[in-house]
C-alpha cells in the first residue's frame, strides 16, 4: 500500500527524510508517495514538488550512482552543505561564522575511478549504478572534465586485455596537464604477454603514465600538476584535490589564514598542495606519512624558482604526532588530515600554542571534534568556509581559521 509523507530535510547522504523514513531523490517540503520497505520509501512519486526541484543536467543521473542531488537547485545544494557544517558545530557547542558554500563548476573533476568489465562482445566501462554493482556507461557525464568523459574506450581496452571474467577492473584516471595518468587495480597478474599488450595500449591511447597494481607499465611523459610556482609529479594513485578550482580555492583560503607568517608547519602535507604555494613567502616544514608523496613534493620544490626553503619529514602523525617542543618554532600551522581527523596531533598543538592554525577538513564531524579541543584550549574559531569540490554528491570539505584568543583581539 502506498504511503504519503512530507519531506522535512535532506539527510547526510542526500536522501529526503520524513520522520524515521528515508526517501531517495526527494527534497525538503515535497509531498511524496511510495511503498514502505523498512526505513526506505521505494517507487517514489512526487505529489507536490519543491521550488528547488530541477531537471538533472546529466542524462545518466537516474541510473548512475555517481551523483546524489542533481535534482536539486545549486542554491539548495549549497545551503544543504553549509547546513551540515552548521549542524555539526552546534552539536559540539562550537560557535563560528559559517560562510556560504564555494562550489566547483561542472565538468571540472579531474579524477574519476571507472569500473570496467569484460563482456561476451568486448567490454564496458562506467560508474556503478545507484546502490548496485551493475556498471552504467556514462558517455555524457557532466561531472568530470571533457577529457575524462572520453576515456571510457581506454578503460574498456584495458578490461579486454587484463580483466578476469569474474570481476571488474578499477581504473583510476587523473587528468594531468601532460595527459591521462592511469592506475589499474583488480586485474590479472602481470606476465610477459600482458606487459607487452598494456605497453602498446599506453602508446595507442596516448597515456602520460600507466600503472598496473604497483608496477609501472609505461610513462610517455611524467604527469605533473601545478602547485603554486612548482610542478609536481605525484606517485601513482596519490591524493590530489578533486578539481583545479577546489585546489585554488583551498590554497587561497589557507594563504589568507597564514598571512605574513615566516615559518609555517604543514601537517599531512601530501605532495605539497599548501606547502609549495606558501613557500613563496615563508619557510615551510612539510610532514607526511607517505615517503613517495614527500619525494614528489621535494622534487617539485627543487625544480621551482623563487621559493623559500622547504624541508620534509616522513612521519606517522597518528602514532607519532609532533610534540610541543618541536612545534614551538613555527608561527603558523596548516593541517589537512584524512577523514579520521587528527585528535592526537591536535592535542599536541593545544600545548604548543602556535598562534595561527589553518584546518582543512573533508569530514565535518571529525573536524568539529578537533575544533572543540582547540577552542577549549583557548583558540578562537574565526570562520569556517565550506568548499564543494564534489559537486552533486554528499561530500563536504571546509577550511577553518583558528587563532589564539589574544592574537584575535590584537587584530581587531
């Protein structure tokens, strides 16, 4: 029997919420009907649409699971993501100004992971269907860069060459300034004939680099990315900001927070997203647990012109955070931890009393946990800026400005 409900809000994953029921593809204020199935309302029909309901710009939206909220207006999505941050802060009792969301444009995602499977007639590549392992071809995807959108034939060719009959390849493709950087996992074990075939595909499709599991197959040209005045060649599969727009936005915000600091610590530094741009005006010490990413950062710094000194340190900041005596020499710190946050390192930062901290986060929940620790230790949270690099998804990033309270008061 069909049930009619009114949607109260969007949940964390982009589903409409009505009481204790989740309704995919519904928007706040809408009256919808459907068939209850546990805590889901299936076979949903919109009886009274929201003014924020729009026609999805991508023809694959209804079937593809890559995007969750293309049916909502840009204003609605931006407000929802800002609200996620505001709610997380409120739950922890942390007060701050939350700025309007800054959103990357469509067709700007420079990395995507395609699923590619062999078929009886060849192969197919695309994204997984919504809540399914089925693969949906997405030739007209409006999320990724035009170059990535045209890379499905390459992924299919890799599947024909090296996928097993039982499973799909995971083909991670990054659009570098020098061409596509491709990392494949889940394929057949390499042998001589497969290496030769894959090397030929690397040439035929003009790939910058092709890596199969952990082995480099071919590199026609090192795939590089601009980070400030430097060009960096990350190791295969290394973390990068999802869009150039997002990287530039985050970098500008971090620069604004750090200001005139002359000695900056970059924690969870990756390949140098923040360390290298900041080195234009400050000496930077970059700390990261992945040795290969730090080597890429160091290589980019050494080949760049006009940058101040950048030093690197390989260190697991979860197990061995920098201690107060090591932190004391820095004017400002940048911290960009993974989704788990950085509780151990934040605890040491509160003891060191570094004047300024720029916190970059991909998880509002762990961010507010760490923010509360800093605020309880005497820091003020000046502002929080939501950043939406993962357009039409449930993912939210942010940048936050922390200053010791007496420093904030001096600046007023």
